[in-house]
C-alpha cells in the first residue's frame, strides 16, 4: 500500500511540476534587448548578508524582507523570487531592489536550502496522505 502511495505522490509531484513549468513558460517576458542585458550585468549581487535560524520557509522569507527594509531603507523591493544556483545546487531567495528613480540597483540573495527542503518534504507527505485517502474512499481504484 505504501508503494502505491509513493507512486501517486510521484505522479502528483510530476503533475505539479509540469503545471508550474507551463505557467512559467506562459508568463515569460520577451527577451531583453542588448542594452537591457548590458545594464543587468552591472547590477551588484550580495549573497547571504545575514543568516537566519528559521526552518519555516514563509517565516524565513518574511524575516529576509524585514532585514532588507531595515538595512536598505533607501531602496524598495520591486521583484522577488526563488532560484536554484547551478554552481552549488542550493536554493536561494532573490530580492531585486530599486532606487527612488525606479532603477534596478541591487540584488540580494539568501540561502534558503534547509527551509526549502523542509517545505518540500512536508508537501510530499501531504500528497501521499491525500493519495492514500482517495484510495481508502474508493475514488481511486488499484487493480
């Protein structure tokens, strides 16, 4: 029974991943022109200006936002997201800051690997529980 739950968990994870990829592809903006790409190269990036001992991903991201507001009061967060660094295979939160002229001037990245892995583990367990419930209730039949 556990292996069936694992199969459904993998299936649901794949479906969630495909949905996310499809949405990301649909939302991709046009390719930037050469001048815009040149400007982006000059944007400084600060990685891990502070380390927070927080395992809850949502709370961690909120602490990071508060840190930026406190330590970079002259800038406004205009973009944020998460990324996986291909060099060290770790997950990072990314905050893009702009000045009062609405110019992108700084990117700050925080390592969120531990909280991200805990979040994914929790999410995986939820999928497995839901698949088991659907099997128990007879909504999914295994032959």
